C-alpha cells in the first residue's frame, strides 16, 4: 500500500515534469514566432526589391528612349546645320559671282590696281612670265631703236654718197620694222587661236601665247633680231662718223 507521502512525492515529480515541458514548449513557441516574423520581413523586403526592379526597368526604358530621341535630335540638328552651311556657301558664291560681274567690282579693282601699281608690277616682274615679258620688250625696244637709227642714217648716207652700199661698207643689213613684225605675229596667234577652237589646232611654240617671242627676219637680205653684234655696233659708230671714214655731222644725219 502506497503511503500518502509517496503519493505526494510522485505528484510533485509529475508537476515538475509538466512544468519543464511547459517551459520548453514556450521556448519553441517563441522561436517559431521569431521565425515567422523574420519570414514576414524577408517577404516584404522581397516585394520591395521586386517593386524597385520594376521601377528601375521602367526608368531604364525611359532613359533608353531619351538617348535614342537625343541621337535623332542631334542627327537632325547636324543635318540642319550642314544644310544651312551649304546654302550659305552657295549664296556667298552667287553673291561673289554677281559682285565680280558688277561695275562696282570693276571700279574697285581698277582703284586697287592704281593704288598698288608699283607693288603689283614688282610682284609680276618677279614671276617667270614677267621676266620673259621684260626680255621680250627689251629686245623689241632694242630692235626698234636700231631700226629707227637705220631709217635716219641710211637715207642720209645714200643722199651723200652715190656709191653707198650697206654690205660693202660693212654695216648691218637693213631691217624690217620690228613693230610690224610683232603685229604680224600677234595676228598669226589670233588666227591660230580661232582655228584651234574649231579644229583643235595646237599653236606652234614660236607663237604660242605666253611663249618666248622670237623676232627673226624672214627675208634673205635681213639678219635675225638677236643680241648686238659687231655689225650692229658699226651703225652706232656710223652715227658719230667714225666707221666709214667719213665725217658725218649730226646736222647731216
């Protein structure tokens, strides 16, 4: 038979066991509640992340559209600027061409040339064409002067001396008028230029425009128009009356 004391002790043991189970259950419950709270927080954070990702995708799409629109605007602006520049260049060229055809341009051009004539002349004379032109003009002037002297001296000598002979006296052969020869060659250049435009005829180097103008006599009784020779100097001496052994005064000449 179980005594009362034993029953009380057994009851106390059962009560202690129940108390321990209750405490352990409470600990598990608190942990479970904490897990539930944490899971809810994580779920909400995930929803926020998804919402942010959606918003980011929308903003990224807007940005891409803006970049595309900006590129199109830049291309359109560049095309507009290029078109305006081209129109400006064409208008400027047309204005310049019209100005060059105007009387104002011609007046200003002449005024500038007149005001800077020495500078322009010096620059042009320094070019090969200018040097060639000076050489040509010098040669023409020399030959023209020699021709004029012959026209003054030879008639006087013929009137004064019945036996006057150019070759016999060792004087230069009589020349033709250099200016007439130049005019003849220039006329030939004009004729050849006219023919070239119709039949593609190339001008010969001797008379081509810009080429060296070679003045040379074509008759057998005339010498080439070249540099001064001993015979040429004889004419100069004849002017002073020393070459032919006669005393020709300036009045006679």
